[in-house]
């Protein structure tokens, strides 16, 4: 591997903040009394967890607990890391169309950042262009059906 100096902290900060930015307008389907954790925190933790290979709410929660100090640098987390049950409940009641719109906008921003010469997060889409792996199950049908393959295969 070549030795290339990359400001990883700045790229990670930008990437996490971009997830929050694109998902903060996602409608919260929970009743007011059930909003112990911020939706944008739960979504950001879930998306990051899936990107690193978590296969469901239990592993997303375990990953987030292990990275809690790091996550607190970027997320509000007013009541700490959400439980696996909280993550599961939120991900199962999200409106797939709303989530898909936010996810597509976020991915499009990463592609446009790449065109502009900024760094981009690579998503492995070795399953023929669809996000079919089990870890995507809890992000709903919207994510599994996204045509990421053509975007990922383009040389931009």
C-alpha cells in the first residue's frame, strides 16, 4: 500500500455530519412520548453500523457502545447510545419511501463530492448491484432496493 497522507479525521467528520444533514428532515414516526433518543442519532448510528458490517440492531448497538466516546464527538446522544430494542423499533417503523429519499440524496451528495475532488466512502456492492446482504435488512426495503451498483461502478 502506498503511503498517502490523508486527513482522515476531517473526512470522517464531514461524512458523519453529512449523514446527519441528509437524515435530519426524515419524519419521526414515533409518538412524542416515545422519543427518548434523537431520530438523527439513531439513523446515523444505524447507517454507520451497517457500513461497518453490523447485521442487525444487536450488533449495531454493540458497535455503537464500543465506539460511544467517538460517536459523542459528532452526535448529540443526550441519553447515551440507544438500546438494541430502540434501534429495532425505529428502523421497523420508518417510512421506506422517506428513508429512501434521504438515503438517495446522501449517496448523490457523496458522488457529487467525488466529482468535485473530495473523498468518498466506498460501498461494496459485490452482489450484482443490489444491497442484499443480511445487515441491510433492518434498514428496510428502501435501502435493499437502491440501485447503488450503477453509481458505485461509474468512474467519476
